[in-house]
C-alpha cells in the first residue's frame, strides 16, 4: 500500500512541477510580449509552447481595448488545477499514509 501511495505522491509532485514550469513560461511570454524580438529562437520556442493553450481561449474571448486576457485565464485555470487537484492528491496520500502507519 505504501508503494502505491508513494507513486501517487510522486505523480502529484511531477504534476505540480509541470504546472509551475508552464506558469513560468507563460509569465515569460507575457513579459516578452512587451518587447519586440521576433527572430530570437528562445522567444519563438516560448511562443510555440504557449500558443496551443492560448489560441482556443483567445478565440472565445472578445478583444477589449487591444488587451489579450487569455494568459490571465490560463494562469487562473492552472492555479485552480494546482490547488484543487495537486493539493487534493497530496492530502489523500497524507491521510492514508497516517491511517496505514498508525492504525
């Protein structure tokens, strides 16, 4: 049972790391959108990594005053995923580990 709990905990921590890395990349995209360096390969990689997530949200949101709110929506979705899913998984592991080790 402890092995399964450790695997579940590892999956939660990996998911948390992936969400954190994507949040950093998304923040970098927002900051770099104010700076015009179109031929930099790092910036192109950041845009290529974030565009598939932002494009469907951008299509559904109306453009207001030329401001793109899709990164903010993705930030909120990712933070909710981190709070609800990852924290719930870690709480589940903690609860059942305590029940298993201290019956």
